[in-house]
C-alpha cells in the first residue's frame, strides 16, 4: 500500500509541475478576466457630464435672458457667479468620488489588479525561461560567462517580482528601497542558481545511469553473450582483435566514468 501511494504521488508530480510551468508562462494572459477600471466609473462619468451640461446650458440661458433684458447686468453677474461656484463644488465632489473609486479598485499601488497581474505575468514568464536557459547552459557544460546571461534574467525578474509583491509604485523613487530590492534580488538569484544547478546535476546523474544501462543492454551484454554463445557451440573462443578481457575493461572504464561524480 505504501509503495502504491508513492507511485501514485510520482505519477501526479509531473502534472503538477506542468501545470505550474503553464501558469508561470501564461499568467499575463489572465488579465483579460479582470476589469482595467471599476464598474462604478461610467456612473461617475455620467454625473460629471451632466454637471458640465447643466452649467453650460444654464449659463447660456442667463446670457439669453440678459440679451432679451429679462435680467439686468447685476442680476446676470450674481446668478452666473453663484452658478460657477456651485458648479465648482459639484465637480470637485464628483472628482473626489472618482478618486475614491480608483483607490478602491487599485491593487498594490497600481491602477488595478488587471494591470498588476499582466506585469507580474510577464515577470514570471521571464523567470521561467531564464531558469530553463540556465538549466540548458549547465547541462551543456557552458562556462559561467554564458550562464551569466540567464542569471541576469533571473536577477531582473527577481527584482520586479519583489517590487510588485511587497512595494508600491511610490516606493520606486526612494533609493533605500531600490538598494534593498537589489540586494534581495541578488540573494534570490544566487539561491535559484544553486537550486537549478543542484537539480540539473541530479538529472544528469539519472540520464547518465539510464544511458549506461542502455549501453549494457545493447553493447556489453550483447558482446559477451555472443562470445559465450560462440564458445558454447564451436568449443573455442571467438577470434577477434577485441578479447573478452577487452570487453570487461571497457565495461569497467565506462562504469567508473558514470559513477565518478556521484
């Protein structure tokens, strides 16, 4: 039962990894499911437009009444001044309401979650492909100069991930926060580098062992089995430049090479 549970968990693990990789790469596309502006904004815009239309219409009416001498100059001046002051207060109130709506809809100091998840998704995609590039560089045995490009991508994505998760846009202009984020990003990059290197090293060991098992099956076992079968049937050793001892030596050298870094 315990073995079955381990086997089942191992079979589920690749799907979990695949799902996680999919989310990291495509996260920026999920911004389409969220509104860039609050649904309350259209109603606020309507209030603003109505207030402006009422002020302009009323002011035009006062002007026509002045022209037709229904209003005196003093009356026109008093009514217009009152209208303008009332309109200013009304528009100020509407703009204040808009500011509160935008503040309510904002997320982590950004205009909206719509914008935040779009930018954060680009950062996670950069992080994923930088890690993959680093893994490929290490697997190919590239020098640190080549790995530095991938590591730079991890550093940049780590910088923006920390900024998006823990700080707001206002904090970006403060040097102390920039320095702190940069230091954290370096530590994050170093941790990621050694983590990727460790798991890449483990994968290389597994791949080498699997390749060695394949060579045992197709080369070493086949050669020894052929010679043993030949000797059994003919009654003498198979005459060849490569002796059984040579086959055994090749097998042992290959085995030493595979196990040398374990």
